[in-house]
């Protein structure tokens, strides 16, 4: 998450005090005494948020807000106001301000608003990166969404597998998207202009399998849930692969094929013939940082298809999304996004607390305990937990904790 905060205030004492508060909280304050000094930082690429005094000589906070709206309407601006400026600040909210705070504002109120604004900015930046990949990248970038290291590794593996004509086994939990990955492999291969034929394994009799192989021709035949192939079809496919068919076969499975072979339910020779290359799709609970991006992508798709306005996806919504295990993976997340887009339901946690949520609760309790033992001193707490400073503050933000709340007077 980005940690930059641009502070614009002509009062040096106020400016320095705000900067100190943010620095203690692990953020990176950038201090500017006027609009002209802040202007160079205000770009669509700025990975942070802005805090500006409303009333300043010359170009005031309203002028700064108007300028930001022209440069990047998604760049959050938090306005600081005196009591007499509140009506003007309310007007500024209508003009696009993210929030306003009355002066003097305490550290708790300040950090609550700043952290939410930073989370919103971080999601916007990551979404833009994703959109650039979708528009400029190959099929892997366009169709396999995510910015996590696991997502990047999966895309690279897909690209490597696509270069070969060898058979592939794509594995993943239910809802992970084995058919989509198979299609991407096809689109990135030399046979991209040839047919991509998809068939359910359970429906493939010998005759149906023969027809599917013929239809795929020199393209790709994807057999979904290959473990469900009737045994006669398994023998037939093994014979065809040994004799050399023109089509490339990609097999998808949400089950343990090795175990099926061991139990005698899957033809061993066929398994080893198909398993020349293997690709595992990581479940989204292993790459939870991709959940907000995937959800926003699915909501956007649903809104486009139904001609609906894009709803606001708040930090609270994404927080609840990340608490869940999503045993149905991308398919379950897509269904939730469609309901959210149509206003049919709010995103709620599962009735049963999943493993991720349990781990998060344990992590939060350990951090709280350490904060109490260290009297809310952030640096000492990070050392006690043996966490890098940035990681510690990221975890505070994730769990909605503030170090200063644990300081004893």
C-alpha cells in the first residue's frame, strides 16, 4: 500500500504537527506551504493522498481541489477547515473532496480518514495497472487477473506451457477456472487460429471423443474433469495419443489424479501421457491481495453487461471480502460481484469462519497484546513482533488498529 501524504498548509506549526503525526504512524509526509509548492506532486501517478488547508492566502484549498479534479479525479483530497468554514467544506464534498476535518483534529480522527483514503487510492492505482495490462498485454495479462506474486508466476507458467505442443494437465480447486487457463494456453500457442474445442469428460463416450478430436483438428481439445472420462474413453484416448493425433490435448481436473490412478479409477498410461506438463491454479485464499482487484473487475463486467452504474466499493466491503476463504474461488467471487452490482445484497462474511479469518483474528490478537505490552510504542512493538516497520504498519491498517490507542496516560 502507498504511504505518501501531501500536506498543504501555510501555517508552519500546523504543517509540521501533521507531518509528525503521520511520520509516527509510519507514513511518508510531504510538506508544502502553498499550492504552487504542491503542484508538481499532483499527477495521475501520485501514489498517495492530499491533505490541504481550506483557507490559505492566494490559491486556497478550493482552488487546489479544482486543480486535482482536472488532473486526477480519483486522487483523494482531505480538507482541513475551521468551524466557520464547514458550510464551504460541505460544498467541497459535492465538488469531489474525499472528506473534511475540523481544526484542530486529533491524531485518531486524522489517521482514520487518512488510512481509508490511502486504501482507496491504492485500489485505484492497482486497478489502473490491471487495466493497462488488460489493454496492452497478451491473453495471459488480459484474462488471468491479479497482481500478486502467485498470479504473476501463474501467468509466466502459462506462457511457458503455451510454447510447447505437449499435453498439459491443469489442476485447481472447484471454481478456480481450469477452462479459462486452458483457453489462454491455446490463445498463446502457435495454434491460436485453429479450433479450441471444450468438452466435459463425463459426457465423452468413445464416439463423442472421436468427434471432439476431429473437431479440434490441429487446434486444442480441452477435456474438463478428465477424471470423469468413462474407462473405455480413457483407453481410446491413450491409444490415440500414442498413435499421434493432430490436436493438442489439455486436461482439466479439480481432483487428485495421482490418487485416482493409485485407486485404479484412472488409466495410469493415460495419466502419464497427459501429464507431460502440469499447471496448478492457486486458490484465491492463497493470494488474498488479488481479491479486491478481481472483485472490482467482476463488478465492472456485471455493470457493463447490465448497463448499470458502477457502485462504490468501499474499504469496508473489500475488508469483508478478504476475511472469507472463498472455497468456490473465482466463480464464487464472481457471483458475489454480480449480486453486488445489481444491489441484491451487501457482501457479508460466511456464516462459518474460514481459515483465513481465523488466522487474521489470531494475528490481530497477537498485535494487540504486543501493543499493550509496549504501551502503544510502534517502534518497540514492531521490534517485539520481529516485523519490518512497513509490514507492521500495513498490518495495523489491515486490522484497523492504531498504536496511540494503546498508550497509557
